[in-house]
C-alpha cells in the first residue's frame, strides 16, 4: 500500500476531535455525569432508627388529658403508667400483674 494514495480510509484529522460522543442508552451526556472526586450522594444514607428508639420517641410525645375536671399535660409514657395504676387500684388483677411485672423489669422493686 502506498501511504500517499490511501483515499479509501477516512481521515483522522481535527474533524474527528470536534465531534461529540454519541448520547443515548448507557452513554449519558458528559454534562450530567458525576464529576471526578465528587460523590453522587454527598449527605450519605440517612441512619435507620432501631425499634427501641422509635418506641421511646412515641412514648415521649406530649398529650393533654382531662383529670378531675382539669387539663393536664403529660407524656404518653406517664399516661400509660397512670392508667395502669388507676386500673390496679380499682382491683383489676390483670393491671396489678402487669404493674408488678413492669416494676420488676425496671428494677424498682426486688423480685419476690
């Protein structure tokens, strides 16, 4: 082959450099691709809450109750314990059993 008369092959000159790469499936435009050294998710994945944190958050929410004609604001945790005490004082054995179980597990009283 004569290097001077090679007219069948396309030229590899400056015209090739000016063409932009094809854009389409699996070839996004360069302007929308992630830049080198930059994360696609700079804040990262949000932490997951564990079950006991969710329960604690819900139990610490404030509620307004009417007790003896007065509005009283307390946490849901306090309201549950108050209701458990009230039911136990009325003689409900299930409430008393639950109250004793709760107190034993929180180490407020020594196990019998």
